[in-house]
């Protein structure tokens, strides 16, 4: 599904990713952990194609295609979804209007018919239930005045609506209360499937109790320094990053 | 307050947009030679078989105009206009025998509306809108007249009103905007060719939205519209004005005058979507739009609201205003103005509070892209007698790219200590983070800009009648095509 090889990327002239290699087969959920500033969000932006994130070396293949050659909206249409660490507000544009425009532009790019208002609303109600998003929030302006937790829940609602083949969740768990964490995780788990891969960026093992990963990677200084099964997350939780940092330096 | 957006590589490029309404209809014109003197004024008045008093009124305005100077205080920059190079009279040839129904309308003309996406018959059927279409200087099509006549509403071209309801015209013409108000008003008063007239009798709620489409067509023809809307005691009317013009190389002058009068308990809602040719990327060839619009809340508890979406013209100079004379009267101004490429807009409103407990609301949304320059100029005046008057002003600017500018010039004059005024202003720019967020969800950059801009303007668009709001939304998108690259 996703194959990243020796990826180097710069932001504002500064090297952030320095030879990152990672493969996520179809149907798997991989977690990425790592200290603050190690490059996790940078990786998610590079994969989504954000301006200013300059790839200097390496390659990213997604479903057999060169992901780096595509515009952000083309990546979205081909199934890449990023749940933002800091979701952005768009005042005056209702959540539903935004999603309908998004969904229909993706469908259009894929050569599918646009959904009419009734079809769209039916889908939206269904998916809102999945993440227990209140109808009031669906109608409000995109992330405008949303609480931190509401924004994160809204990201998962959008993911459920757009049904991506690769979902990158950047710290979706931070800011969620205990109930919300469970609800959001249920939402994510409901979307797991053989044709869908996920990259879950998190700082906390507790998310991985809910969303059980196939593989856990540790990102330090722009490189994957260790990979393992879910036990690795537990180990990190106990011992911190010092040991892996030391290993990486060695 | 002056702000310019910082450099943003993603949105500085390619401000290349083609004007959708840029075509010219070939209809034979009955046109006067260029030039302006007393004879021109007499010629126009005679052509229109006007009564003596109106000719005198025009001549008086003309004499005053000759002594006046073109105003230059607005923050707009354009080459000097040669008023002697303009032709002041043009009428479609078919005017002599006016069509009784759509079937009789010049097919070329209908085609023109078709191209603009405003087919008359469809609008009539779908929206129940009565349309008084002004093509160049003479009104050529009026519909739903009979239905309106049943309830006593008069909706006709200005020239018809002069012939058929001279007492009303004479009573109200120039009462809100005196001929000497400013240079362009004096000019308009001298040479106005036609326009619309609306009278709603006491207690009548006009059964449909009234609408007019203006177009400027003939080369070198100045357009001088005159609109007069009167809502008598307890009456209500919603009037829609929309316009667009074909592509031209020479700048065309438009100096309209709109007067609104609301008597006791009456309400007038006046909405405008303005989409005249803005000129090419360098500003060459656009329309100069110098308009004077003013409403008088004459009676107690009367209300006037102006809603405008301004996307066109090379230069816009426009300040729809309210004189709140009646006690408890209400004035509102909702505006979206967009300037892209080399467009310049200096627009705003004036709220003049004279009566007790008068209230006014001003919501202005300015959008600048390309090298567009935008000035909000707003005045709030509270007179000595305006006990307990209140004003709320909100003035937001949105910048797209790094070469445009937004400026806010508020004037406030308070002569009664019991008045309450509130003013809020914000300037923001379309953020790279917003654009990226939208694109990550599958929107193209242009759709993203259009969505964000429509969100920004929502508060104002919500004030427009339904069918107009949809059109206005489309227009904002079209006007910004190529604003990001
Ligand atoms: N625009 C920028 N200019 C300069 N440095 C940047 C820029 N954006 C990110 N960085 C730097 O890149 C490094 C990686 O940032 P990134 O946001 O990817 O970290 P992260 O692993 O997601 O951290 P966190 O766990 O705190 O979210 C940080 O040192 C950050 O300061
Ligand atoms: Mg991060």
C-alpha cells in the first residue's frame, strides 16, 4: 500500500527527515511514536503534499504510484487522508457544506457521480453516529470555536465520510477525554479493513490499547530507529526514549 | 488602518481570469453624437417627451454641474474623464414599438441574458420575480405588471412614471439626493436617460421581489440611471438590482442615482449584485462606477436595508446611506466588495441618526486579491436630537496574496451623549493552512479559495433573497478564478 524509501525532507532549509524508510502493507495499522520534534508531523505533511515541505531525496510509492508527483488534492482523491494534529477552522463554512464539497470533488476526480443532497445527508447521519458527533456540530462552521476534543472527533468524522485507503492520524488522541478516546477509537476500528491502511502517530500507549497496531515504529531525528510489535510501545512507556536514542547514536 | 498581506508564494501567481459576460450584442443603436451642453439636455428631455418642469429641473442641475469639480477624495486612481467625449443618449431601435410579451423581445437581447445565465422566462416561472430589464438607456421589458397593479403597486421604467404618474415623480424626485449633492449626482440629474420607479401604496406588502438587470452596451455611452423607490405608510418591498456589462477597451462611466423613501412603519430592502466588467489584468477597459444611493427613513419605525455584493467595475465609488429621520427607524448596510487584479473600490456607508432611538447596523466585508485595492469608508453621525441612538459597525477585510491592500476609514460624529456606538474591525488573510486543509480533503485550490471567501462573506450573503444568494456565491467564485496559482 505505502512504501517510503530513504526519505529526506527539508522545512525552511532545515533537514527534518533524514533517510526514513517505512512500509505499510494493505490492511495493517502501524503506530509511530517518537520524541517531540522528531519529525512525525513533518512526515504526515510530506505524505499529504504540503507546500514548503521539500523532499530532497528518496521516494514514496502509494498503491504503486509515485505519491510525491501528485498535488495534495490528487493525493486526497487517490485515498490519502490526514487527520491533523491541529485541525484548521474555516469560519462561515458549515461542516456539512465543507464535507459535501470535499466528497464531491473527490468523487469527481475519480470519475464518479456526485452525491445529491439527500444521499449525502443520509451518509453524514450514519457516519456521525459512528463517532457520536452531535447534529449541532455537523452544522457549525468547520472547527470554528470547537473545543480541542471536538476538533479531533470531527477529523475522524471526516475520515469516516471520505473512506480513505490510507489514513494518517497525527496525535488524534491528544486532547480527548476518556470517553471520547474510546468513541474515536471505536470509530477508527470500525474503519479498519483489508483494503485500508493506517499510520497512527501518538505519544501514548493507552491509545494503542484501543487501536491495536500491527507494528510500532520509533522515529528519532528524522529516522525510524526501531520497529517492533505492540510490546515496543509498552517498553517505551516504561523506559522513555533515552535507550532508543542511545541505540540510534551508536 | 492599512494592511498588506505578507509574501505568500502559493497565492501570488497567475491572476488570470476571463470575464464571463464579456461579449457585445449587435443591436442597432439610435445614438446621439458625443458632447454635453444645454442642447444635449434639451435633446434628451425632448426625446423622452418630458414635461416642462422636468426639463427645467435638468437644466438647473446642468448649470450647477458646470460649476462643480469632480471629487478626488476617494482612494481611487483613474485617468481624467473627458465628459465631452461621451454620448449621452442611446436607445435600442425597437423602442418605438415596445414588446408586449417575451415573444416580441429582440431575440438578440434575450440571447444576451441567456449568456449571462439569467434567462428571463425561467426567472419569471421559477422565482416569480418581476423583471424590468434596462438595456442601455431604455427599459425594454417589464413583466408581472398586471399582478402588481392589482394590489396597486407601481413598478415601471422611470420614463413611464414621468408620463403616467408625474405627481408622484415630481413630489419625490431629488428629495433624498438633491441635484447639487455631488458632481456625479448633478451630472446624472441633467442627463439621466431612464431607470426604475417603484411605488408601494399604504399597507401593501409587495407580493414579489422586484428586480432590474442593468447592462451597458453601446460603445462610448455613459449610463445614467435613476431609480426611485417609495414605500408608503406600512408598506414593504424588496428590490433587487443586478448588472453586468460586455468587454470593452475604453472605460465606461456609470453614474447612477438611487433614492429610497420609507414612510411610517414602511420597510425597503434594496439588494444589489454588481458585476460590471472590471477591466483586464492591468485594469484596462473596465467600468467606472460612481453611484449615489441614499435612503430616507422619513416616518417613525421605518426601516431601510442595503445589501450589496460588489465584484465588478475597474473603479467603484459608492456609499449607500440612510437618513434615519423618523423616531425608532432602522438603517442597515450589508456589503461584500471584492477587488481582484487592478480593481479599486472605495465603498462604505453613511448612517445619519436624527430621530430618537434610531438604530443602525453596518456589516462590511472587503476581499482583496491580486493588486486590488479596497477602502471601507463609513460614517456614523448622531444628531443632537437622536436620544438613545445606537450603531453597530463591523468591518472585516480578507486579503488574498501579497500585493493587495485593505484600508478602513471610519468617521464618527456624535452630538448626543446618550448614543451608543460599537465598532469592530478585523483583517485576515487566507491562510496557507486553510488552503492546505481544504486541498487535503480533495478541493482544488480555486474551490478552496471560493469556499473560504464565501464563508467570510456569509453574514452578508445570508441577507440576500434566496435566488440572488446562490448567484452571488457563484459570482464570488468566478471573480476570484486565478487568484491563486
Ligand atoms: N516551518 C518550520 N521551520 C523550521 N523548523 C520547522 C518548521 N516546521 C517544523 N520544524 C521543525 O521540525 C522539527 C520536527 O517537527 P514536527 O512537527 O514534525 O515534530 P513532531 O515529531 O510532530 O513533534 P510533536 O510530537 O511535538 O508533535 C521540529 O524541530 C520543528 O521545530
Ligand atoms: Mg507533531
